[in-house]
C-alpha cells in the first residue's frame, strides 16, 4: 500500500510541476522528423504530416509517437525481426486461417487472404450500416458471432489483439483517413468533448498533456501528441500488445480518475476523435513503445 501511495504522490508531483511550467512549443517540437525506415528500406513511414483541417489553430503539424521514444525503442520498430509485436501478428494470421464455430468457417473462408483487409485499419473506427460507430473489434466479433456462429472474443483478449494487429499490418504505410462527417459527426463531437474534459483528482484533460505539453517530460515519459496510428502497440513495459481502449484507460487512471470500460460507447467515440487528429499519419501498427 505504501509503495502505491508513494508512486501516486510522485506522479502527482511530477504532473503538478509540469503544469506549473509554461508551455513553449518552439522548444519542444521534435528535433528531427526522420521517417521510420522499415527493414533497411523496404518501407518508409513518414513521422510528420500537415495537421488535418479541423485542428487549424491547434497544430500546424502532427507527429508520430515514435519520434518521442528513445533510440533503442525506435530501432526495434525499424526491423520486423526485432519488433516483438510481429510474433503476435503471426499468431493473428494463424487465427485468421483457423476454422471455428458451428458454421465450420474461418475468417479466410470468406475473406480469403488476410491481404484483403488492406485499407480497413486506416478507416477505423467507422459507422456501420445500422448507424452505430464500430471499432475493428466490433466488426471482428460480428463476423465471429453472426457469420461463424462462434463465441465473441473479449475486447482485450490476446486473440482479439492478435487479430487486430494482423489486420492493421495489412494497411501499414497507408494514411489514416477516418470519416468525421455525415453519420459519424455526432460520435466525433462526443469524442471531441471527452478529449477536452478534465478527469480525475488531477483535473486533467487529454488535451492538457497531449496538446498543451507534447515534447515535455513527465518523469521518465516524453509526452507525444497521443496519436493512435501505431495501434495496437507493443509496450515494452507491459511486455504485451496494448489496444487503444486499454491505453485510454491507462491515461485516465493516471489522472487518478474513474475510467470507462474498454468497448464502451464512450471509448468508441473517443477513439474516433483521437484517430481523426491523426488523419494523414500512416498506419504504423504494430508499433513499439516503452
Ligand atoms: C461467412 C463469411 C465471413 C466470415 C467467416 C468472416 N467474415 Fe468478416 N465480413 C464478412 C462480410 C460479408 C463482411 C461485410 C462486407 C465486407 O466488408 O466485406 C465482413 C466484414 C468484416 C470486416 C469489416 C471490413 C470493412 O471494410 O468494414 C472485418 C474487419 C472482418 N470482416 C473481419 C473478419 C474476421 C477477423 C473474421 C474471422 C474471425 C471474419 N471476418 C470472418 C464475411 C465474413
Ligand atoms: C497526465 C498526462 C496525460 C493525460 C491527461 C493523458 N495522457 Fe495519454 N499519455 C501520457 C503519457 C505520459 C503517455 C506515454 C508517452 C506518450 O506517448 O505520450 C501517453 C500516451 C498516450 C497514447 C499513446 C501514443 C503512442 O504513440 O503510443 C495515446 C493514444 C494517448 N496517450 C491518449 C490519451 C487520451 C485519449 C487521453 C484522454 C483520455 C490521454 N491520453 C490523457 C500522458 C497523458
């Protein structure tokens, strides 16, 4: 108990110190904006893009979270053999080809090669035919339950993360391009409101850290713009793949606040809004973070 309290106090002090300091982006922009060169040049992922129109007056440029990580972590993402997330991509592809459920089908029975999923990640989350905002996890579970007659997977289960990783990699390098108008607009508005809502005992909104203070440090953490184009990410600290909703939950917990459930409507809306802030950055998933 005492160690938890000490940790929380250290965090509180570090965060308080940060927010007493004056933000000055001129000094905290990334020093370089080199692309992520994968496998010695097989693929180059830009790490900077012009900010989308809806962020006018907020950011000129948007940056990959990769730029804010240390050289060793960056290097892991530059080589698919060094990237620990790639093992889970392979497991996801095995799952893709595995027959399960009463209909006697695998994902491949209908979608054929997983390469058919190219482009899907860049547009997620999106509004489905019934008008509901769905994340990739929802589409996967809908196929499992209604088309394979198999059990739904838990949002944050290893199998679900392996599948989202395997599907995301098919879009690697494609610019994020989620729709925010038409039927998506009310969800996007809800997500935007959440982004600027102060949570927890520290009364911090996502924007306080990722908009007002990117480039600054909270203890050992170099703050990024909090983009999601690298998800699912392999986190060295957790030694596991981490989903977007799990990351959101962790960030809200760091404000010592009550959080939403993974797979909740609130987190879907937040996912859409955060994704839209990164429209134009390439899909990196599976990226490596510390
Ligand atoms: C019985 C056939 C069938 C099976 C089996 C199936 N799907 Fe689907 N899936 C579809 C159809 C039909 C759609 C909707 C049309 C489309 O986008 O292709 C769809 C849509 C999707 C989408 C959304 C694509 C988009 O562009 O919006 C994803 C992601 C997906 N499926 C993943 C999976 C995964 C993962 C599995 C295995 C766990 C699976 N599907 C199994 C038929 C199937
Ligand atoms: C107290 C400051 C703080 C607040 C408030 C906060 N975060 Fe974070 N967040 C961090 C830190 C520290 C990291 C890890 C370093 C980094 O990537 O910025 C992080 C990482 C992230 C990442 C991963 C970025 C990547 O490239 O891997 C996302 C996405 C994210 N946050 C979203 C959010 C959202 C959405 C909210 C609001 C619900 C939020 N954060 C609130 C501190 C914060």
